[in-house]
């Protein structure tokens, strides 16, 4: 561990934090709470500056060797319980502060945040320092300017200033290949959930954000309580649905790319949830309920399997909803029929109101409804939609209550006329 000569100062800091923790907050008014928060944020910045400064000194003196570790990043991960990204950020911040005294001073005063210093840190990377020196750039002036901008503006403007400076270091150099820095990694968990990490160049990232944002805005509906992260995730899945449904993707092994699920017929027709009854092409298990959801607007192929799991008979593929019926449903419904949602028709599946397999529901206009991916899932998990004799769709919660967007007037008030 890193030794310290400021034990008494740390003791006083701990006592001050104890005092803060003991203060009651209930009953305080907004301005008073905001003043307290402002002071705490300033103190947080000042404390983060001391952490980064100490980490840098530990790195210079090879302090992590005392605990049998090679780097401060590894020490911060193990002893400080930081994530790899956070540990690396603190180390880079400490290194940057040693080269940027004006920024370090503003940070120590609490006027600059740790995130801002991490954003500035690339300025003093060896390659950028060498490029600046080759062009006779006054790094002290750059340091002072960055400290002033960071202390006086929000995160966004500072990012633009740093980006502009780094871009100007090599204005006449060859344009870098944007594909060299792109990466996208998927990881599949034991339960089939997929996680990932990606990194894109500025233009590629802007394109991706533009597409997802358009999906998010088009998919907003009344009563939407999803977080921003959930909205973006749903938008990405909706994008995949749209592209797969378009039929414009390249062929994979002589067939168009599609999602395949295999499930025994007895589980498909059983109305129960049927956990782990189906299997995706990747080997991931899904429930029978999820498989029925996929079967609403897909193709179903019957395969008879023998006792040793060998296919004995391969039947023809039957498309559940033929193109002409889909056009008719789109013409009638226009958009997702779930209460409060107006997702466009091309986002939607054609759902069998009375299930096609489990309840032998007809593949007909009367038994069909447009549902977006999110609300299609809801309908297969307890919610219910119903079309009345006047052609209006109604949505019911699992407890049977109807979702009403606007108060309904059951009778017009009587009016009296005078004069």
C-alpha cells in the first residue's frame, strides 16, 4: 500500500465526513440542498485530485510492488475495487496532472472534475507532445487555456476544444482509415443474454446514434417508463427486425438470414410458459411462450424425428401470414394497436389474437393485429388486445383492467337553452 504522512489530515477528513453523514436532510428546502450539493461536488473534485496525485506518486516510486503487484492499475482493481476502465482512467489522470500544472491546480481547487481531466489527458500523451514540440506549440499556454475552459464550461464544450487541438496537431497528415479503430465484441451468457462492447470512429458513431435515435423517437408512446438505456436497446432490436424483414440482407449459405427456433410440437401447442422448451440456432434455450411469439409472423416447418434424433420427414415450410394478408392488416391497423403506441406498420409483426398453434386461431384478417416488438412481447406475457364491433382496439392489463389513454365520456351533458 502507499504510505502517507498526512494521517492526521485524513483523520480530520474522516471526522468531517462523519459529521456530514450525521446531518439530517429531511425538511430542508431546495436552495439549501443545492448549496450543500455544490459544496460536496467541489469537495469531491478536490478529493479526486488528491487520489490521482497520490496514484501518480505511487506509480513513480513503484509502490504497488509492496503488495506484490506490478502496476497501480492492478492495485486499484484489487485493493481499490475499481473496474479496469476506472483504474486505468485514474492512472492516466495522475500522469496528466504531472504534465499540466495549471489543470492540476484547478483540479485541486475543485473547479475541474475528474472526468474533465481524463478528457484532457490525451493532450500529454508522448506522441501528441512530440507533435506539439515539432510545431513549436507552447504547451504551457495550452495547459492554461484548457484549465480555463474546463473550469468555466460544461463537459461538451471542453470536448470540442480538446478534439480541435488534437486534430490541429497534424492538419496535413494522411486521413486515418476509420475502419482500423472499429471493434465490436459479443459475449453470450449462460442464460442466452448477449452483452457486448463496441468502439467506433467519430463518423461511424454519429451514424449509429442517428439511426438509433430515430428509432427511439418513432417508438415513443404514452406511458413509456423505460430508461434511456432500455429505449436504445429496444431500438437496436427493432432495427434488426426491420432489416431482417426487408429481405435485402446478403444470403447466408444459400438462404436469407433469419432467426431459427426448434421446439417439440407438444410444447408449442401447450398454453403454458414451457421454460427452456425451444432452442435457437445458437443453442440457447428459450421458452415455449417465446417460440409461439416468434411463430406469429414467421414460417413454420414440420420435421419428424426418429427415436435416435434422426430426421425422418421434412415437411414444407408454411408461412403463417401470407403477404396479401399482411398488406390488408397494415391497411386496416396502420400502426401498432397496443394502447398508446403508434409504432409504424413496418416495425410490427402480425399477431394472431387467438393463437395459431395453441388455440387453432385462424390466419385471417379478423384474427390478426399489428403489434410492435415490445408490445408483441407484452401480449404474450399477460396483456390482451381485443377489437370491438366498431373496429376499435382495446388493450387490457393482466389483471383485466383496460388501459385508457383519455377519459371516456359515457354520456353528453344535457344543455338548456334560454331566451
